[in-house]
C-alpha cells in the first residue's frame, strides 16, 4: 500500500512542511530564517525556536493546500525528533503531537540525519546498501546506508563541518553569508596555488576529516597579506577562496575514495554513492566526486538541491519507510537534541 505522510522539520533554521505519497513529493514548503539571524553571525537558538513556533501552523497549512489533500486523506505524520536545536525540535514535535491527538493519525519521530540519508531513495529509488556523504553547515559524515534503520558511520569530521568552514572563510575575507556560494563565486577567478594551505588528516588512515585548521590557515594568510599591503584586493580574496576550496575538495575526494573502498568491500551488486547537504551544491566538489565515481564504476546520485538542504519531504519519506516497517510512536515521543544514527 502506498502511504501518504505529512512531514514536519524544524531542527535548525528552516521551518518546513511537506506531503509525500510513496516517492511523489506532492508539496514541500520551506520558510528559511537566514534574514532573522543575519546580524548575529550564526543561528541564534532562541530566535530560531520562536520563529518555528510562529510559522509552523501556516507552513503545514500551506503544504496541505498545495498537495490538494486534507488531513483526513493522510496515513500519518512524520516529524523530526532530533538531533538539532532543542527549542526548534520541540516546536515541531509539539505541532505534530497536536495534529496527531486531534485527528488520531499515527505519529512517527524521525532522526533528521536519517531524513538526509534516505533522500536518494526518495529521488532516485537507490537500492540498499549505498554510500552517502552528508556534508552541510552542521554535518559531515560518511554513512553506509543498509536499511531505513541500519547505518554504519565510517568516518566524519572531528571538528568543523565543511559548510561551517566555508561560512567562516567568507567572514574572514569580508564576503557575504552564506559563505559557500560567495566563496565558490570568488574562487572562480582565483589561483588555488598562490597560498600554501594544509590538507588536515589527508595522509592519516581512515575516513575522518578535520577542517578547523584550514580556517585558521586562511586567517593567518589573510593577516599576512594585510600586514604586507594594508588590505585585501579582490584578487587576494579570490586567490584565498580558490586555495581554500581546493583544499576542502582534495580532502573530501581522498576521504571519499577511502570510504568507497570500505563500502565496495561489502560487494554490493549495484554500487551507488550519494551526496546530501548544502555543500553538495559546490561545483568543484561535485565534479571531483563525480569523476571519482566514474573511475570506480559507481553510480553518482545527487538529489536536486532543494532536497539536499533541510526540507520536510525527506522527513515525510523517512517516515513512510519507517511506517511500512511497522514503526509507530505515540504522544510520549520526546525531542532529542543529540541523537546519533
Ligand atoms: O544543508 P544546509 O542547507 O544546512 C545545514 O547546514 O543543515 O547547508 C548549508 C551550508 C552552509 O554552510 C553553506 O555555506 C553551504 O551549505 N553551502 C555551500 C554552497 N552552497 C551552500 N558550500 C560550498 N559551496 C556552495 N556552493
Ligand atoms: Zn540537515
């Protein structure tokens, strides 16, 4: 039976609701909060929680309207129950519980990371097991996804996530937020080899990564240029961005190669590698990963960006797989700020 679920997501700075039937996204609404946090240099948990609480009802209403369905036509409600900023997660969980209590619809608490990890199944019906690189502003990990509730984490960042490093690099160089797109644009006219930047943990065994040293190296390089010339030219900015992006790309490609070796040792009949998270939008990183997949004769799956970044369709879809496997939660469902897969 094809299930139709409402999904709710509010774990960071996007308020989102979606309606998914099987693998059809009938509606996916995302209210971003970037402007609310712009003056603070990062997401302010209290501001995020208030904005979620204010916007969730309207967001759900709009998703239902766009889907053309009423609550009575749904089979359940899936909600992100963690990990994330607790105020936001609580807002979503309370909203979902309210709808569940009022309608009697089954409630499913979904791990936000499972939502990202299962997205390639929603968009491309990728068969298990597949290898996923989840790379965003808050996350960076390699997962072998074996089923909707079996994940092998085979490595990840030991400090900053790459998106966070892109954002900090932009801040250091005086470029606008979010840093990823502005660093990528500036890098296009830059010389990646002008500055010598580290590739942390590149030669260390395993799939773990580190990006905080790279950010410090950018800070030092910038200070060096400023001390010498009294300021940064646009060319200096571009060269630093190009160097930074090349270093992140090198680390991600080399570590993906190693993760792929571990995954391929499982010997799946059909090998697939998928990416998710906002950093997956980066052209240089995407091209490098695509090339690696061609070299290793592995399918490369990159969901459309709107489903790679935070959204509620991925939560509804994860809920569908969980519900099909017999999973149900009830009104005792709790919000979990930490929840490893
Ligand atoms: O997945 P996402 O929307 O939110 C979470 O972090 O959960 O990812 C946002 C991150 C930001 O750090 C942003 O700078 C980064 O993704 N990003 C990029 C690009 N576009 C967005 N990083 C590198 N290159 C890009 N083109
Ligand atoms: Zn996310």
